[in-house]
C-alpha cells in the first residue's frame, strides 16, 4: 500500500541525492564530450598518434564501466593517486563515454567533404583555422543526436556510482529501504525521476538539434 506521509517524508532526502545524480551526469558528460572531441581531433590530425588513440578507445569500450570505476577508486591509490568516491566515479563515467563520443565525432569529421580541406589549403588557411571555422561547424550538427543519446545513457549509468558508496539517488533509495523496510515509495520515486529527466534531456537535445539545423 502506497504511504503518502512516508513519501513526503523521504522527498527532501531523495531531492538532495537527485542533485548529486545530476551533478555527476553533467560533469561526466562535460568530460566525455570534451575528451571525446580531443581524441577524435588527435586521430584526425596525427595519424601515428591516432593508432595509440584507437587502441585506447577500443580498450575502454571493451571493458565494463563498473570495472573502470573500481580501478580508479581502488587501484589508483596503490600508485599514490587517491580520489574521493564522487571524483573517481565522475572521471570513470566521463572517460568511459569519451571513448564512444570520440567515435561519434570521428564519423562527423569523415562526413565533411574532402574538398573542404583542399579548398582551405588553396586559400592558405592555417590548419587550426580550417578546423575551427570550416570543419567543426559542419561536423558537429549531424552528431548532436548521437551525443544526446550518450548523455541519456550516461545519466542512466549513474546508479553504478553506488558501488563505491556515492550517495546518488539509487544508493539513497536503497539506504532508505534498508532502514525502513519500505522499498515501494523510494524505488518508485527514483524511477519517476529518471523517466522525467530522460524525457527532459531528450527534448533539450531535439531543441538543440533544431537550432543547429536553423543556424547552419
């Protein structure tokens, strides 16, 4: 039986945990989008270094995110690098999805006609100006929907941070359930929150996609 009094009692606690979940999502995606663009740019500009980047990307994509979270939190301290649970979790999520985002960016770069590069060379434009003013504006709009999908996927992976005791939404719901022996309300509220945030994120991505189509 649903208990509304209990629901209103736990809402503030879940609200604070939801902020942690959103912070982890935003910071993780900023790392993923930025690092992914950097990796794709290195592969584009430096073919020899691109081989090492390709191996790194495949290594990251071929291992579970949970293993990478454990590695940053439990193994790095053996090498003298100690990260708090939240930082280790956000870094692991960001690096993991950067590997996927780099493939998205790479596909976007490859879709830009080769003639654009040749025209820039003919106009004596520098490599950086060609990349910034000609290639990037054409490569980014088509990849926005794929990046949006990874944003939503990253958001839904944040409960994995509970494995290293980050008090995000799912971990908080589990604690409330274990202390009160009531799981229906906290778990249902967590599901409603993830559904609502996923729908809002998808709508924002569609708006951004429409704006980029209009802009470019």
